[in-house]
C-alpha cells in the first residue's frame, strides 16, 4: 500500500477539510453579530460552565488560547461588557472569567443561526447512530490529545495548572 493512501492520512485530511469549511461558515455568521470565532468560543464555554464562570487557566486549557491570549481576549470582551472578572476566593493568584447578562444576550442572538449551520452542514448530514458514534470517537481522540480540555471539572487537570510547590 502506498503511504499516501493510509487510512490515517485520509481521515486527518477529511477532518481538516470539514473543519476549514465549517469554520468559514461559522466565522461569517459570527461576524454578523460582531463576534470573533474565539469570542464565541469563550462565551459558549462560560455559558455552559457551572455558575457561568471558569478560572482563566481553565478557560485557556479548554480553548486554543495561551493564558496570555485568554487575558487579552477577556480584556477586550470585558471592555465590550460581555464578560467580567471575579477574584477566586481560594487562590489569590487566580481569577474567574464570568459571562455577563449582555454576553448571554449576544450568545442567544448568535445561537439560532449557528445551530442552523450545524444542522444543515454537519449533524444533519448524519443519521442519529452515525452522529452518536462520531461524537464518541471525537471525544475519545480529544481526551487523548487534549486531556485538560474539560479543565475545571477534573481535579487531575486542576492540579496540573497550579504552580509547583517550592522545594524545601
């Protein structure tokens, strides 16, 4: 078999193509609501989190941003009134990003169109069993390559984001 015909090459190529095509459709729709793709991701992650908040380090772990990148995005979104910061009562070095009422409203304005795109170009292309299998497979791969993607709900990942204790 030719190495270029390997199933892994085909699978990753298809994943890239699907991601690029969907990302283009999403970005155009987000722009209509004056949001960037990363701002939408931040609002969605916060809205789906307990108490609509995440520690900044957990938000970085769940997104494609570095901790300094999260800080810059949150600064901009805070100026726009979409999020606010809240001090972490148990760790003075940490703070929470919290979605505001205005952020929830903006997200609610974007979601109907976003869900239409998802249904038309992604989930609507699959029967329920195929979709369930795809979600399971994607979650399995995500957990292997990005184990802290759900940071904030897993104490193991919480421990990894903390500063190491100084040597005695």
